[in-house]
């Protein structure tokens, strides 16, 4: 009999139960210790990314968030792990999501506290959209990546090279940034403001897409 994979369920019409700063993630299937380590870590990374892009949130160190977005992926040795750690450290410990309850059954739940429910609901919406339209969204992402690769736009590494981009190349980059931002339900204007450049935004979005 094939091994049953752990899953995070989405209920029709909104799904999760919300109370104050609590958010419940419906789960099902069989979970291993590795699953219980990997899923919360990936969820945490998505949460801090979306929190940093919420224009109404004041729960983080704004300068630290700006540094994380502007530096990634331009500094030597700067990785996605560094990027997400910077976003995490920008949020006070008392406002970082924590597990308040786990009910292990099918269906079961993981209840999180000390978080922005608004951001949690955005993540739920994006995950539901990705599950329902995975093929179309993956096709859009692949088309964006291949086009930038074909135009040799992925090879740019310095601010000086960005300044040499032609008006046509800039328009292409901006259009691709909007395409990927739409998939992730991210405000491209806020993302550009964080990264400091429309060219950096598609790369940040691409990393976020791979996490989602």
C-alpha cells in the first residue's frame, strides 16, 4: 500500500477558524517527525515574507526588512536562508508565530498563536489558489524564468549592470515582476519599494514561489 502523504487541508469558502491572534491550519494524513519539522519551517518563512510586505503591519524592524530585500541576492554568499532569517529576526520574539495546540487525527489541526491573522489568511488564499490552478501558475512562472534566461537578464549581478538595462528590458522585467506578484497575491509596488529595484523583485518572487 502506498505511503500516505501528510497534507494541509483547505476548506471551501475560507476554511480556517479564527479567534483573536489564533489561526488553525487543518491537517490530514500521516505525519512523520520530519514532516513536523519541515512544514512549520516553510510556513514560518512564508509568514515572515508576507508580513514584511503588508503595508499596514508595524510588527517588524523596518530597516532590517529593507536590508534583507535590498541585499538578496546581490551580496556574495547571501542565500535564501539568510534572507528568511533576516525577516524572522526583524520581528520581535513575542510576535513570532508559535504552536499553541496540535490535534493529530484526520482531519486534525495545528493551531498557531501570536501571529497576524490577516497575513495567515493571505497565505491560506495563495495556497488554495496554487492547489486549484497549479498547472497554470507553474506555467506562468516557467515562462517568466525562461524568457529572462533567454534575454540573459538572470546574469545581472551588480547595480551598475541594472543601470545599463535598456527601456525595453526594463519594461519586460516590470511585466514579469507583476506576473509573479499576481500569482503570490503580493503588491508589486510594495515589493519594488522593499527591494529598491523592479529587477530584483522577480528574483525575490521566484524564491517565494518555490516556497509556496
